[in-house]
């Protein structure tokens, strides 16, 4: 009996609580794997993970081979600097100088383990216990856990489907208190695929400036731009460094170069900050003490050449168009995505979200429920499978969607409601005089 008590209390209460939860994305992906074991490989169309199936640029293999063969590359498998090796930092600085139209040097850049690593080291560097971080909802589902890692409090700012998921000033201002320390914005946006407008970012910057002066403490804007090179034709990402001084950008090559498993990420700090080098030094300490560290030295060395390329990003635009045609055909409501490889449709009114998603799985389509992102009544579809795969998946989605609505009684219930709404006037018999 005593041993059972020790078994149950071996973990801290916070981790025990987390063990009861499972990432909705991973959970749905696991369901897909189990379905394939039963029905055979390829039986299910899996829209859950944002794990690119599109290959890296064709130049990738040759660049890495030449990097490995470079005899002047000292200790290619040795420890790197805590800020990352200079060639990689310079390459990131050059890329974001163009994207932000601002002069950025390697001294404004620190390399870390993926975009998640970059976000975590900034939060560790700026948060004290009880500090608040404002996050627009829907949001990338791991943000709350990153904030909780450093004993911060997350404050959600709701956005609306009817507003195209753009952030509105009234709702945003309600989130600010004397404990506000950071705002996390993500654009192009996961899960909705929208791009925040310049007007939205200007408003966010003005509000942060207002409350920074009111409360007398620095408020940061952390811009998660992992999809910054993945915008649809005619759209441009905002340039946060031009709008707000105390801003930083988190980035990785996981999506635009299809290299998520290599964990190549960076945190770029606004060069307008006078104590930028001191802040980068603080981030390097966080990199070391959190054991996150920069990516491996081979990839850091190869970055100057790798960043000149991307994987086939045009195919994601085509994938979104294919799925949009299917959604329109089925009269499904959604906001047109402007970047990423996601689409975030609405579940028909009156249908339970989990019942819908679970029934879709039974009908061989895996999607992620919107409540995982803080937006109940929607679902995220990841379209990073490649054009031909999405064409096949879209055809299956149409069949499965119709079948799911039928099994959930949607059409039947709707017809019954329409019948009840119709008021039939009784016919009057006319009496004619002879």
C-alpha cells in the first residue's frame, strides 16, 4: 500500500495534470495510425499534423554533402557557441533585413532549437513569476504551456470569425493590466491561415505603447513568423520592427524549407533596442541553462546557402485552392487563408464539435477540433501533403463529410425544424348561395 502512494506521488502535481491531457493534434494523429493498422496503410486521409510532406529544396542534399566535405570547417560535430555560430547568424540577419526592410546584423540574432526554442528562451528571459502574456485566440495550442513553463499567466484575447479573425481594439485593451509583460502574435496564422493587416499590427503596437507608459514597465511583442515566407500571391507579412521598438521575431526553417526535424530556429531582436547585445547575451544564458542550445553545427554552417532556397511553396497555395473548392461545393463556411498550409472551416450550427470530429475519423478523415486552439465549433485542416495527395484527400473529404452529417442527423433535423417553422393556414370552406 505504501509503495502505491510513492508511485502516485512520484511526479509533481502540474505534470500529473498534464499527463491527463494529450495534444489534440498528436491525439488525432495517433488515431489515424491506429486506423491504418486496422484498415491498411493509406486508408485514412490525415489532416492533423503540420509536418510537411513536400521535400526540401533539391539543392539541400548537395549543400549538406559539400558542407560535410569542407576541410576548413573546424570541429563540425563539436560544441557550438551558445548564441550559435556566426555564419548561420549572419544568414538569418540577411534574410530578415530584406523581410523587415531594416538593417539587421548577426549581433541581433541568436540561434536556437526550432521556433519553439526561440520562443521559450525569450519568455524565460523576460518573464517573472505571475507576469501576464496576452495571446489572441484562436492560438497555436502550445503557447499556454510555454508561458506556464516560466510561471507566467496567459490572457486570451478572443477574435471572431465574423471579423476575419483580426484582433479588435476593444477586446485587446481589456487584456492589459499592471502585470502585462508580453503579447504573442502569429502571422501568417496557425490555425486560421490569415495574415494580420498592417492596421491590426499598428493598433497592437499603439496599445502596447499606451500601457507600457501607463504601467512604467516594458511590454514586449513577440512575433511568431515561422510561416513568414509562406504567403499567398498578393499578400505581404507585416514588418513588426517598423511598428514597435520592443519587438522580437521567432523563426525556423521547419516549414519553408521542409526541415522540421533538424530544429533550426532563431530569435531576431529589433536592432532599435539600445541594449540589444545585452539582451542577446541573456538569451544565450537561457539557451544554455534550459539545455535548448542552437541547432547542429553542420546546418548552421550551411544556412548561408540554404536560406537562398525554399521548398515548393507554390504547391501550398494550390493545395489551399483545391480544398477551398471542395468547401464551397459543400457550402462550408470558412475565412480564406492568406498563408501557411492550413484552413479553418466552421462546423455546421447545432452539431457537437467532438461528435463531428470523431465521426469524421470513423469515416476516414482526421481533422483537429477547434477547441484545441481556443475556438470551439471549428476544425483545422493541415494541407501540407502535396498537390496530388490533397486532390485525393479532398475527394475523400467530400464523401466523408456528407456521410458524417447524415449519421449525425443534420439534414433530417434541419428539415424537421423547417417544417415546424412553416405555419400552414387552414383552408376555409366557402359557402355558396344557390
